[in-house]
């Protein structure tokens, strides 16, 4: 579909000539002789570009540009004038004109200029499409679940999203804290700005400080050039501090200063950098216990927890499992080009019996694995991990399951196996999740003959 250009000029012969030249380049041209007729055409047609004379019988093109941009902000305006002057040119650009050129002298510039404007319009359309997709991807409507527990959390998040208040998201690992952080940002007045996420447990103290606040060239060995920190990257947007409970104690003091003053000092610098950032933090730790143990600053806790939202573990909203399973089947069936469409009732029953220590993240991994192993259209019990298949033993008879629950060793073995599967065999992470020493884990793995 060709771009439609509105040519506004009171000289009929010039309009006819320009219309023919522009039309030969593949553009569609409509004409108007004055401001009033031009605005009427904009109301009637889907105009992309306005090519307008500055001096018109009923007004001035510079002033008309302002009116056009106010009413039709997506329309681009190029002004033509017989007698160019700097004040008019400056005002035209201020009013939103794409360019201001002189008739005659700049005639050869018109066609290249129109193509430049067309490129800008195309880019804006692509950006708008991406923003719409982003809005859809991270909207609250995309959060799976209709249980009371989830709906209450969504309602709280929606209310705080409209403000600039700091938010603390708490809950077990895998409950979807980053998903909620993205949704809060996307529904805030900062949604057009950056959302920057940093995992505070993924870096050493010194490296995390450099990542968060940046550094000057030569600040330390290897600092070859100046680097922006994540807070600076998130300026006017949102920064998501995941696993904030794992942040080093002395670094917490520097973070507190940023939150209180809106400024920080890069490593190796002496001048402060000012920023305007909304902070959303998340943790799976009990920060009150961490404060009592001397691992977390109480003043920082009060600063980040102005509005606290606790995400429920999956075992507290088991009614959402079926909907989550359907979503993940559709997601991974598409990603793996497999024709998996559903799940057997026996599988769904086993999934609802599982206690999900890794929550939704664990379920995502289980369904992805099951889709890969399934050859037909329906996931069957053989495609599920062994510890979940066991929960279906006896075809729904709970007696055997209840008896085995009294066997402490069996329960412990099963739980260790679940967490080990969740961490993809990573024994260090498994020990951390179980809150036991790594040597204790190895001893239990040997005792229970878990590989």
C-alpha cells in the first residue's frame, strides 16, 4: 500500500506539477488549496505525510503544523517556503515539522526527503507493533490462574502499578516474581522506558557494585573504558533487583543511599550521577529473619518494602494446575514442532498430587520434558518424571501413598530426588535449596542410593 501524501499549496499549477512528480515515485497524492481544506482532507483520508506551503490564503503553514501534530501526531509534516528565514525554520521544527525547505533551490531534495520520511514512518510502525506485543506479553491478563490466591495478588499488583512506589515481591523460588515485576512495569507510567533486571545472587560483591553503578576507566585492573551501570541504564524506567536478600551487607548501604537521594557515585569517580528509577525488589528469603541474624539492613528493608506482595506457592493454588499445564503444552509443542495437544487424566491427577517444591518453574520444566518425550498428541504417564509417576501408583488409591508418608526415610528420599531433579542434578544448588551442608547431601545421596 503506497504512502498517501497531502499537498497543501494555493498555487494550482505548482500543485499539479509536484503531484505528478511525486506520483511517479509511487506515492499517492491528494491536494488542498488552504489550511481549512487541508484539515478537512486529514479528517477524511488516512494521510501519512503533509507537504505544505508556509504562506496560505487562510493561515500560516508553521502554525498549521502545530495543529496537525496536536490532532494527528502520527502524521509527518514537511514545510515549503518561497522565502526561507531562520526564525520560521526554528519554529517549524519546534512545532513538529520533519523538515523546512525552500522552493526552487531545494526542489531536488523533495523526493529523497519523502523517502526518508517514509522510512521513519515504517520504523515507527514496527516499534509500535513491538510495543503492542510487549504489552500483551507482560500484561496482567497473561498471568495464568483464576484461583482466589492468584487473583488477590494480581489485584494488589494492578493497584501499585499505577504509582511510583517501591515494591517488594516475596515468595518461594519459581513462583513468578519476575513475571509480576514485568507486569507492574508494563502497566506503569514508565512502561515506555527501560525495564532492567539484575540477579543480586549471581555476582560477587565487587562485580555486583560495578554492574549496578558502573565505573570510570582505570578504576580497577581491566577497567579499560567507562561503563554505565544498570541503575543508569534504567533511568526514568524500572530496575528489578532479584534475590535482594543475597546482596552483601556493605553494598546494601550504597543501595540505600541511591534510594534515598536518587544519586550514586560510579567506582573510581568523585561526582555523583543523578537518576530517577523505580525499584522493584524480590526475594525468596524471610528478610525479617535476615535482619535478626544481622545479614540485612533494617533501614533498607523499610525502604524497599513500602508495598509488599507475597506470591503463593503452587501447592496453595492447585486449582490452577490444569490451566498452567495447557498453557505450557501449547508453548512447548510450538517450540519443539511437535503435535502434542493434551494430557491424560492420570497424568493430570499425578501432577495435582505433587507438592511442587520448585513451583511454576518446576512445572514448566516437567511439561517441557514431557512434550519432548511424547510421540503422539497426548502426554501419557510414562512421559512424566519418575517421582511424579509414583504418585499415580495404585490408580488413585491413596492408602499406599499415605502409608509411605509415615516412613520418614522414604519421604526424605523422595523429597531429595525432587529437588535434585528440579536443579537439573546440580548438587550445590540442591543443598542450598534443602538448607543443608553439601557434605550432608552427599552422605544422604549415598545412603539412599540416589544417582
